[in-house]
C-alpha cells in the first residue's frame, strides 16, 4: 500500500508541476512578447518625435547634412541624391528598420517630406541589453514559480494521500482478523471519511456473518455428535456378538462405515468454521513428519484388508508454520483420499524441501472431474459413488488461507499425485 500511495502522490505532484510549467511558459512568453511590442512602439514614437522636433527647430535646413545628439542622428539629403548619406543607411526606402552597425543596434526611420529624405537613426543598444536582462529575469522568475509549484504540489499531494494511507494502515491491521470488531477513526467528514465508514460497516457485517456461520457449524456439529455417538456405541455392542450371521455382520459394517463418514462430515464443518477464524498469531513452526505418522495410523481403517503398501519418504525434516491442528486436517484429507480410492498397489507420502506429496496407485481422476476437483461435493467415479468429496475442497481452502499452493497430476486407472507447496 505504501507503494500505491506513493504513486498517487507522484501523480498529483506531476499534475501540479505540469500546470506550473504550462502557466509559467504562457505567462513568460506573454511578458516577453508584450515587452518587445511596447519597446518597439516606444522606439517608433521616439523616432517620429525626434523628426518632428527637428523639422520644427530647423525648417530652413534644406541642404545635405546631419544632426547628432547623444542617442540620435538625423541625416538630411535630397530624395534623388542619396550619395551624400552614409553607406549603411543609403539604400533604405521609406519605413522603419532595425540595423546593426559596428557592434551597435539601431532603429532607423526613413521619411520623404517635400522632396527631402530624412533618415533618423536611434541607438537602442542599451535598450536591447535591458530587454535581454528582462528575458533572463522572466525565466528566473519562472523557475522560482516552478519550484513553488513543485513544493505546493508535493505538500498538497501528501495532504491528500495521508488519510488514504492512514485508512490503508488501519484496514491492514484487521484484514487477517475478520472476527474482531474494528473502529476506523481520525478521518474528516469528507469522501475518505465516508469510505472509512462504509468499510467499517462492511467489515462489521462480515464479522457478524462469520460469527453466525461459525456458531451454526459448531452448534450443528455438536448437536449431531450426540446421536452419532449413540449409534456408534450401539453398533459396537451389536458387532461384539460373536454369534451374528455373516449377513447381519456385513450390514453392521456398512452402518459403521456410514457412521465414520458422518463423523468425518461433522469434523469438516468444524474445520471450515475454524479456517476463517484462525489468527496468524497462532502460527508456529511444526514438524510435519510426526503428523504424517499419526495421520497414517488414524486413517488405516480406510484400507481395511486391501493389499496396499504405505510408505513415508522423508528427504528432509520438514517444518511448517501453521496453527495447531490445521496441518493434521490437511494431511488427513490427502491421506484419507489416497486410502479410500486405492484398491491395490501403494500409497507414498513424500516430505521434501518446502513441499508434501501424496502419491497413490488408485483409480485416478478423469479429465472432466479434474477441472472441478477442488469444488464442493465433487466425487470421483469410483466403486462407491456416494462418497462425499469435501476433503480436497478443505485442502484447497486451507492452502488459500495460509498462502500455500496445491497441485495435482492424475491419470484415469493409474493413480494420482497431490502436492502441497508450503513455500511461496
């Protein structure tokens, strides 16, 4: 989130800087053009004023000659005899011209009045120097304005982004604690404050929903355990009768398997409710090897008398940070599926660096089922089509919750291989 807010701040600052560049460019060029126009107009007025004043003061001066002041020189000559004029102004027609002569700048006015050519030459070198200094001053001021625009844009952008960053930080504190109540505070009565309120309202609604889901799953599971336990005890008593006919004993066995499946379903409800409520603070490094050995002992009931060899290969001692019991559930679901759907051959559990792999030589999974293998209530096309397919969905949910990854390979009739990658 820090990176995101920095990008927002940079975009706002860039917008202010771009606006400042455009504004100063327009203003700077406008000032330069305006000053150039004013100076040119002023020089032209000076030329005409000098000529008028000269003619008023010397109306009878008709012979060739010139008059010079500190900044102005006026040349006088008959219109048809311009050879008396200096070479650098001799060829000008009537009008106003700019001239550079002997490293000096001049503004030239040429007028024909009553058969006399008047050439008024004004030295505007110093004025051009002042114009250059003015242009430099304008661009220096533009740089200062840009620096102010950059500073103001940076300050305003951080003022805008700060509440967003504050909101993001507060949201991060409870993103992994969906069952805890939160209060987003310290925001102004503006759009960000409204967003904070809506996020808080949404989170509280989600929290209540998760609490109800957890309570429902827990209550239903506990309510079901009592009759299931009673039925299981009754079945054990019946099966202890050594005089039972073979047919009755087979029916009792089916009842016992159904009880085991119902018990598994109840545990599934509890796990699903628990996954969403576990906190990352409960995660501690746990050895996976002993968990695998314990799970295999518990799940061997699913093998029965099937000719299946079970092997555990521990390449490296594998440790995974996870809450207590979560790894047990994950390994149990993978091993249970392998035991259920393997009629002969082997089941191998491999512990390697950062991963757990369960391989079986069972019935395999067809291509159509593979596309939705991690969805609820998906079953394999096996000898027993009524078996509930919640195990892999639980594995997927656990991996999704703790940032792990589960993958699989399977060939119909040859077996399956499921791998959980604990390293990101």
